[in-house]
C-alpha cells in the first residue's frame, strides 16, 4: 500500500487551506440564524442596563471628586 500522505511530520498546506475554507463557508450560515432567533428585546435590555450602570459610575466618581 502506498503512503499518499508523504513523510510523517509534514503537514499538507493545501489540506489545511481546504478545511479553513470549509469552516469559513459554514460560519456565515450559523451567524445569520442567530440574530433571527434573538430578535427579542434581550439585546436592548442589556444596552439600557449598561448605559444606566455607566451613568451611575460617572455620577459616583463625580460625587467623590467634588465631595
């Protein structure tokens, strides 16, 4: 039986490139499905909570600096 993989310890760069391209081609499909499923108000609530927390931190720092 012939060894078609070449000597041991050598990587096939073409095989790695093909696997990477297959990974990249599969990634956008899974990313497009996620935003459609997460179209609820979840991200907006997180954004609002983050803004409120930032305002509270800025107000606390200003109060400590002036007080």
